[in-house]
């Protein structure tokens, strides 16, 4: 139980390092396809697409990490992103320094 909680906490910490949160991903789209799609805007370092252990399907959202901030802006400048007929919902992740997080929690 404690190990599972530690893994979840580590996952929450690493998600802060991602640039974009993507939701409304069709069930049929894979991590590889997402990485290929977003690579047209820049160099994708990582694509984290979580899966549900019970169903075996992904949870229809992911986090994308790019190499440079300009690449993130390239993605956000496009009006809509459509994969397999479905419009993706994108949200830029805000990166905060540790000192900022500590002062906000106090």
C-alpha cells in the first residue's frame, strides 16, 4: 500500500515537468501515434499516456514534453488538433519553481 502511494506521488511530481496536457484522445490512438502527430511541431521528448489496469485501455489523456518552449508555442498557435476525427483538448502546463510551490502552500 505504501509503495503504491509512493509511486502515485512520484507520478504527480513528474507530471509537473511536462509542457502540455492533452485530453479527449480517441481510444484507438496510441502513444506512438500521439508522438508522431506532435512531432510536426517540434522534438517530442516524452509522451506519457496512462492506462487503466482494470480495462486495459488508456484513460484518454496524456502529457507531452517538448525540447524547447518555442515548440510548445507552435502547438498552442494551431486552432484545433484533430486525430481520427476527434478534436483534442490541450492545456499548457505551468511550470513553477520549488520556491514558488513552497511559498504558496504556506
